[in-house]
C-alpha cells in the first residue's frame, strides 16, 4: 500500500482529558505532560503543532537528499526554539520540547539541542561579556549558527586525555592547528567553538573560530545512515589565527567541557524518548491503515504486541527523563545519572526502532514510510554524545569504584 498524501502528518494522537483540549498525545499514559504548569503546557502545544504540521512533512525529502531546510530556521526561532536555554523555562519543559522535536525529526532536534545545550549554553556560561553581546542575540533568533568542535579524527571516547588540536599564544593572538570530526552544522555555521590544548602547559582551552578565518575548512561528511539532515563535517585548522578576545575565559580546562557534556548526554535521553513516540506514531498509523487478510493489521495479536512494547519503552524513557529533569532543576545532576539516562533510553530506542521496522514488513525498509528514517536516526543516537558502551562503563565505574578504562 503506498503512503497516503498526509501520511507524514497523520497523528492518531488526540487531546488529553483535563489539559484544555491541547494537542498532546493520548499516548502519554504516565501523564508526564500534565506535570507542566498550564502556561508551559499551552506553549508546548503550539510548538508540537508547528513541528508536526511544518517540520515533520518536509523533513523526509531533506533527509533523503542529505540537505538542510534553511527556510525553517526563522519559523523555529519564532517558536522560541533558538533560546529555550535562556528563557527561564523549566527543565521539564525544555526536555519535552526536545521530545517533540525528535518526534517530528531527529536531525532538527539535534540541531535544536546542540544549539541550546552546547552553543548558547557555552557562550552564556563560559564566554566574556563582549562575546555574549556579539553572538547571543543572533543565536537566539537563529540568524547565527555555531558548531561545537571537540571530537577529533583519532580521538572520540578518549578525547579528555587525547585531545591533540593545539593552540599557541603569539602576542595577542592564538595560532590553532589540528582537525575535528563529526562536527554538527559546521558547514553552515558562522563560527565553531574549538577546543584545543595550550602548547604552554597543556591546559585545554576553547576559542571562537569564525568560519571565514584563513586556514579554516569544513568538509561535509556524506553517506550517513542517519541524521542525514544534520550537516556533520570534518574541520581542518591550519595555522588559524584568532585574537585573545576569541578565547572563552571560562574554559580553562577540560572540566568545563565535561560539565557541558554532562547536560548534553541528558539531552540525548530526551531525544531517545521522543523518537520512540515518533516510531509509535508511524507504527500505529500504519497498523490502522494497512489491511491484510481482509482486515487492518492492527487487529492481529502479533501487531498489537510490538505496539504495546514500543509505547512501554517510550513511557519508561519519559519517566526516567522526567526524574532526571527534577534532579537537573535542583542543580545536582551527576555524570553517572546523565550517562545512565543516555545509555538506557538509547538502548530502548534501538529496540523500539527494530520492532517498528519489523511491524511495517517490507515497507519498513524504505524511507517513504518514515520508519526506515527513524530506524537509521536511532543508530546515531545510540553512538553519539558518548557511545552506549562508554556511558555504560561510566555507570559501572560509579557502581563499583573500579574503572574499566585503560590508558
């Protein structure tokens, strides 16, 4: 059966009782959305409608072409998605925005999350007054984009001790040399936040490197199985000179990066919860529309079972993340909690994606029906912002007091 015209925007989710008939999903069996205050619930309803009606339908073609829908950025900014890090929203609201973004499209949810957690957040927390005044207004409006440049071609999981990009002070300038890999949005960003090791003493520092600096190159990484809308890049830095004013004064060791990464790992947990709702949306709509043996396949036990399991995984993920939001709100988030949330939710998302793909049978292997797109995107969530294995070992180290890391 070919996809219907409105397949990408079809959501059989209805309003929840008692929430003012806002378009929240009836699949919220644990009443997570109802924990928001009425004002945030109203706002989230508007954001969800925009994401489902505008972003989700357009994303499939851009995903297939590995292209980016630049025209959506002003609309995303109009819904406040460029500045939720600084607008005073609750941690739960911010997390549920990430859920709804991932439910519509994982690539653009990655852009929104990295933009807020690692770009806006880093400049706000670690930047100088001048840097904040120069960059934050445009970032909030999505008229400016930044990239977070930490991972390197030869250093991913061991980046804390292995970072090899260097920065050498020469008068009132820094000369930066090295390479970065997998840097999201780097091909279209106005600047990159480059982490480099000071050749005088070895401390890790961070610099704003504008994309038009001589010696800076960003080359798109193509042929990815997922997050195909996100423009990941290899960055080259060859004798790139930046003024001392471009050094972030609050980033003087790797501990500053680790603090940011702790919260970004938690953010991926919200993504993993959101994509599972997307998987459920597609699977349930398909099960109700697809007919075999004279009836909708939703009538079959072996279809209802994975639907229940997918939603159970999603609700377990959302419940875990709502508790994590409570801890974040108190300012007590520890790396072990963020790592456990990221590893657990992405493991469940991988299981849900496999069940969803199988439910669609042969149609599950083509992105025309969306599920293959979600299936590929989940693989990226499982690996980025600390692989599943590394995050699991962080938890194991905290539980036993013994580190499994070597070197």
